[in-house]
C-alpha cells in the first residue's frame, strides 16, 4: 500500500499567510494527490509555560487528528511542530524544508530571482539547530530560486534565538526586544530570509527587513525596491482572520 | 505562592552551583594570598586604562609599586601560560608598570568608617603590621603602630636593598597610613621602652607584627673575632648608610637564599673588591630565585657550591679566612635539614664574613607568649590568636616568609581583632580557606587559537653600571613591551554563557551564582525561569554543556503546579487564550485526502 502523506502548516504560518498555505498545498498535491492536511497547534506554547497536564490532552488531540486522516508520513512547515512530533515518535515526520530538494522546484520557479539585486542573510530557526538537512534544504531552495545569500557569524548549528522563544514576549517584553535587536544586528545584510513566521515577526520587530522562504517561493521576486510584507502577527485581529482563512483554504482544497 | 521544586530541578541546580566555572577565580588570583585581581589589572593595562589598573590593584594592595618590584609572585608560578608553555605572564612587572605610570595620591581611597571608640596597638610597621593597621583603621578603630626604627616598612625598608626597592617608592606608598590617620610612633621599642603588658592595659587589642629581625649564625669555632656579621645587621646598616663599618675588600657570604644574594650584591655596591658566596647546596638545589642568582653572577659574585664553613682563621683579632668541609647532603632521609659533611677540607682567605643563614623572631612579650621554631609565637593558625586574650600575632612573627604572605596574615589578624572588639566569635561563619592561598578549580579547555607567546622582560641596567650604585637596576617595562605582555594574558575566567545570553546578565553574574542563591533560598522569582528563551545558546558555549533551559523548564512546571495549572506570569493570560483558540474548532481543521 502506498504511503499516505499529510501536511501540517502549524500556527504562525497560517496566521501569517493563507496564500502561502494554498500554494504549498497545491505544490504538494501535484506530487502526493492523496495528501491530507491538519491545521492544529502542537501545544508547544502550553509546554513552554510548564502546563504538563494540559499539554498531554492538547497534543493527544492533535495525534487523534493525524490518525483520523490515516497519515503515515507528516510533512511539517513549523520547526516546533517538527520537534514535538519527532519526540512523540508516533509518525514518520519530515520537515517541508528537507523535502523540497527531494521533490525539486517547479520548472518556472527555477532561477526566477537570478536578476535580483538583493543579498539575503539567512536566519536559521534555533529549535532545529542540529538538523543539518533543514539548513541544507533552505540553502538549496534559495540557490534554485537564484537568490544570492550570505551567512551571519552565528549560523546553522550556532544559530541564535530570534527573541520569540520560551514564550518570553508576554513575560519580559523588554528583554525579548533586546534579543530581537541583537539578532537583526547579527545579519550581514539588510535583507533577511527565515523559515518560521514567528522568526519573521521578530526580525521585523528588531528593525530588519525579513521574508519567509515561502514568500520568495510563491511571491514576486524581491529586489532592493521591495518592502517586506507587513508584520501580520503583531495584529491579533489580522492573524486570527488569516488563520480562519487558511482553514477555509484547506477546507476548499482537500476534497 | 509557595513552590515546591522537584528533584530534577534541584539536581541540575546543585550540579551547576557546585561546578559552574564562572565562580572559579583565575589561578593567579586564587594563589595570591591577598587575592589580588591580577587578571583584572592586566586587562586594564592592555586597554591603556592605567588609573583604573592602579585602583584595581589598590582594592587589595596598598603597595603596588613595592610589590611590583619585590613580590615573590606566587601568582606567576601558577599562571596558565606557565603551566601550558613554561612562560608565565610577567604579572609583577606589569603591576610595577601601572604603579610607576599612574599611581598618585588622588587615586587612593582614604575613606574610613565612623569612630568605634576602640583602640588597637600594632607592633611593627612591616607589611603585616601596616596591612592590619589599614584594615582596622578602615573600620573606624583608632590604630597606633609602634615602630622600633626611625623608618617605616620593616624588612621592606631595612632588609631589601635599595637597588631592588628604592626607598622613595616605599616611603611614598607608606604615606597611605598617614592619609588614613593611622598614628605612628617611631623609635619606640616594645619590650624595652614599653612593655606588652602596658599596651594590653592601654589598648583594646594588640597585634605583634615585629618580624624576624635577629640574624641567626651557626656555632663555628673562632667566630668571636671582628669582621663577622649577619645578614639582618649588615643589610640594615646598608639601608641606612649605603655602607657598612664591618665591610672589607674580600667578602664571603654564607647562605644560598635570596637574602644571601642581597648581601653579596650589596657588598659589591658597598665597595668590596671580591665577593664569594658559599653554600651547602649544589648549584641545582640553590634555594635562591634563579633571577637573583643570575643577577649576582652577572655582577661578578663568585659561587662555591656544596661546602660548609667549619672554622675561622684570624689575624690581629679580625677574620682572615675560613676553613670549609665538603657537604655530601643537606637534607637527611627524614626530609629534615641535617647536613652530612665529608672529609675534604679547603681554606679561603677573606676579611669579612656575612652569615645569611636564617632569621629569628625576637621575644618582646617577656615570656607571656609561647614561642616555637625560629622564635615564632604559638598561635591559632586560623585566627592568629594567642593564649592571651586580645593579643594577636601577624607577619613573620606568625610564620610568613614573603611580603605578600605577611600582608595576608596582617589582614587575617585584623579580621580576628575586629571580631574580638565587637564580641563576635573568632571562627563563627568564617571561611578561612579564602584568607590564604588556595588552588583554583578552573578547568576550561584552552581556546583553539591560543599559541605560545614569549614572555617579555623588563629593561635591566648593565651589570658593570649596576655595581657602581644603589640605584634601582631593574628599569621596568616600556610602553610597547607592557602592552604586548598584558596582551598575553589568557584571561582564565569563564564568562562564555554570560557573553552569549542577554537574559542571564539581567539576573546574575554567572549561573553558578544564580543557582547557589536559588538553592540557599529555596525559591526564585518566577520572572527568572520565564525569561529564558529556551534557545540553549548557553549550553552551546558552556565548557560543561550545562542545560540551563532544562532547569528553567523544570522550574516553570513547578510554578504551574503550585499555581493551579497556570503560569504565574500575568502576560501569559494571553497565551492561555491563544492556545485555547489554536485547539478550538473555529481555527482547526483535519481533511483526509482522497484514496
């Protein structure tokens, strides 16, 4: 029997960009026509606060959803979801960013940014500091698109927190802001590429110009004249509306 | 809210509190009996912040220029560059450089506490007595030093020759005592002019720090003739007159330590034509520092190793030569000083003999206090208290052998006296280990880019000019060399996580401190664990790879448990709502793909 795949976008990405959700699902469906999709939180924030019992119940409900869809291998776009699922060892779990080089980019995207005058600094997500395949996948994708990139001194397995980690933003906002400012200062160029929507929000809060890698994949070519998409996650109303829209996209696409 | 912290949190916290390298002093600082922050001032010298460097030294030492010249610098023996490459940092020379460059009275901290109404008498103004006087004066006690000589400094002034320590340097630095308002009575000999019993009546406490100023001479036949003296008397005479009445032209110094070198080199400067040093030891076992031995040799001092004076020859009541026997071994099987002599004999001519064979402590207590070897008073080694209440001992009289140790004993005696005056137990809650040299447990791997860099040496006056004068012969480090030398410091401190993590700096100096305080109090402000980004960057740079995030995560769980399942942080109410929505039917969906 064929392996059944599922896609899990996480929380911050659907809250950031329903368009990216839509296009990513479409891309995956081209390869995996039987694709299932689960939009739910993995419970990482609950875990970070130290709420052990709540976490058990919440993560359990996610496991139920994945099992309901009879998913054998789940492809994840959020680094925290990835780690939570890997730790639970319930399913085969793979990062979308590792899967991209295996699948290859659609022909029309290859080299699309070859003429761009932007040099992107790469910010790696700290929860996957030790997952080299993800770092490689991101760099492969950027190279395929044709973007020029540069590494900060603290990169890959030495990467630094964006400032969002540990749920410290509501607890100690002043400290979180200083961590964000410092991470932006680490970047050798003005333009920053990330692969976590929360990291992107942090980079914007720290005064940087940041794009999600899916913005670069599915969106217009970024040049020196481009402005980064607005910090949607900073506005709860817009973020929840987007989350709802993403749900609707999934409802519409997976039939 | 009372939080019960769980086993896992306590285990990690205990491990970090006990072993975090951030709490370990650098080797040099731990070894220094006064715990001078050598790394700190060496860094400041490298940064060109000379005033700050002097102030850093003066936090612990009132004699930067003096100790920069004559300290036996135990710090250099344990310097990591010494351990790794056999080339320690020139810590003492850098201290002197900073002092010469920047020390001036405006930088001195001359504040002292409110008057306590208590009085302390200190016998002797050497490094021990002076240090005790400073510490007690700073606490507001009235302190009087009784000094037998017309000059201050004890052996620093009348034992160490001026070519190693110019009097002007010492006198300037001793000016600090005046600034603090320490009363000094020169030319008063306790035990002769005033009895100890009298001091005990007149003062609330007494510290004996009168040093070891009796030159010892072994019994040798025929020594009751002119031309024979001992190091203490010879060097004192030299200190006052730059000359000695006993000194002839052909001098023999007996002894193999640094004091013997001082005598030999002073004799040359005092006008002797030939100076020969005779010692029991073989050349390789000489107790003197290599530097002193080499300097003496360069100046023309002759050495005869492995011989023992057995008999004096004399003409017209003055010594005219010595008869020696060869020495087969200095130390016996039990490790004691017990020279074994052979059958060979040899005669040498001379007109002067100086014994540099040890010093004793004079008994000025009129039998009130028990004495042990070398005349040292019997004291409690931790508190320096004697059997007589209110009477304490410091410095060489209590067993120190170098100036910096004497100062540490001076400080120790002051701590004891301070407690005694306040009626606090002498030992209660006192960490004696920190009052003396201790071994640092610092163990962090050398950074991979460290290379062996050669030690820089001060400029030295040529030997032929040196012996013409009592002027200082070590000219010190020049600016360029001092900078290079200061730059060699490996900075043996572990601050890697503090450099990496912004959060820790808001709450502590190092994780060891943070978790020690947590364990001692059994509690912690919730904001501390809830400010950790859980990014593990601390673990990444920690030489011990301590997982602080795990400790903080564990604490969070315990906080939640004690707070009815919720985070104690106000702002986390928003996360609660966020999480509820993120699992609600309104914002979640599961869609099974087609078969």
